[in-house]
């Protein structure tokens, strides 16, 4: 069935962007009445958008309570990083110095650095997502690209769980640059090692944040 631009997909895209931008934090309830009015869509369209976002694991329906932005558990974070290691390592191994994917990764690192200098940490997070998506684009598989995009959408929820985004992102900006520097030199072994250390450290930080977020009040 074909839907209009103002249908469920575009509504889901607007909500997805709002979640990624921190307008709706993990654990927040999404009010049908308020969002229907704010977005100018029917309740039915909004419910279909919620269904699409639930398939992406960005929101969840809680029986008799409503729809909430998902709050990742420590096991969710571990699972995401297990998948990312497989995909991103494959991307690094497939990357060559003249790969278009590497050019995209370099541009993402430059954008992250520019945003970090002026303290725009939300933009740093966006650039970080672009960087890791670009690595996987070195593998010629649209299915893997789609899978990585889905994983990174969930990663936004993990980023939002950190109390200090500046502290989380600042160190990783230069670590991303070290990875692309190794790839530009054709040293995929060094890049894979740097990536592995990066993912290990990021996982530990976000597991700790998820553990704090799920602890009883």
C-alpha cells in the first residue's frame, strides 16, 4: 500500500529525528494526544509511526501504560557492540586508501572535530554515527549497510543515556582520526586494532550508563 509523504513513514522520520536530537529521552512517554496535535497527523497515522519505530527498537509499547522511548539495558548495549564489532571490522578489512567510504569517514571525522571545538556535542554524536556507518560502506552489501544503520539508530539511545556527552565524545573524536589515518596509510591491521580498543572502551562506558539508568530509584 502506498502512503503519502505526510503518512506514517514521514511521521516516524520526524519522531526518529526528535529522539536522536534528545527531544524525547530514553524512558519518556510519547503522548498520542500531544504528538498528534504537534505533528498535525491523525491518531491512526501516529500509531502506525509508533509501530515502525517499535520495529526499529526505538520505542516500546507498555501494556495499559502507552508508548515509551526505549531505555537500553546493559545487555542491549553488549548485544549492539557484539554486532558492531563484526560489521565494522569487516568494513575496516575491506577499506582501501582510495575507497569512497574512507573519504566519507574522513569527512565525518573533520565534522566531529569542528563541532567539538565549539562544544556542539549533539553534532559530534551525529558525526560519530556517520563515521562508523561509513566504515561499513566499504563492504559492498546493501543488506549490511541497512543493518548497520539500524544498529546505529539504537546507539543514539545509548548516547542519550550518558550524563556528560562532552566527556563521552571528546576522547573518541581523536580516536576516530587515528583509525582513518591508519587506513589512509593502508595499515588495516593497525586500524582494526584501534577500532577494537575504541569499541571496547565505548562499550564499558555505555554499559555503566545503562546500568545506572536501570537501577531502582
